[in-house]
C-alpha cells in the first residue's frame, strides 16, 4: 500500500529546524536585554532606598542638630541609624539594596554617608565621610554612594556587568 505524501499533514524536519533556529536567535537577543533591565530595576530601587535613608537622616538632623553617630562603617540593620530614625522619620528603614545585600552607613554627627555594595556585593573600598572618588559609573558592580543629601557615586548611561 503506497502512501501519498501530498495528503500527509505535518511539518518536515527542515521546517522544524528553521523554527527552532529562529526561536534560538530571538532568545539570544531577548535574554541579555531582559537581564539588563532587571539589573537596572534593582539599581533604581537601591538609589531610591538610599535617598529615603538620606532624607530620614536629614530630618533627624533638623530636629536634633546632628546626624546619628556611627564612627565606623556599619550595616544599617540594627545600627544606631535604624534605632534613631525609625519609626518617627521613616516607617521602616530599608536595610538591603535591590540585590539583597546590606546597605552601609557611617557618620561623625556632622556629615553622613550611606552606600550600596551593588550587584557584586563587595565593597569597592571603605565607606568614608568624604569620598575622594565618585561621579557617574557605568558598571553594575560599582558601589552607589549617597552623602550629604546627594549622590557622590551613581549609575549613569549604559551599564555593563
């Protein structure tokens, strides 16, 4: 019994391979862009949280004439900063950045600095009261630093891993 190929329904192997190749090309283009967008979102969240912490510290200083004292760099969770500003100046102090790493705080009562370790979770140096380095950075691994009411080091432009 001979089967007529014209009446058979379905796709040939070549057609299926072409479809799989097209899907692979689309995925190769889309996935890196998606991962980059996720990291940009985490970066923006970290910046917003740092600004919120900075605002609460500024409000505390308006009422008390000094910033919460933390002479050496410390994580925010459980620090003097958290107990000083919560819940009067901010309901819940953000303690982790967008990537889930602990944010840092240091102050000598006349100036303060808060920072995020960014994507890599490792410090690009010790958080200081008068950061010598700063400005815009183009790497997700570069720390984000907020001090005295403004960003000292911040992400700008196209970011890389």
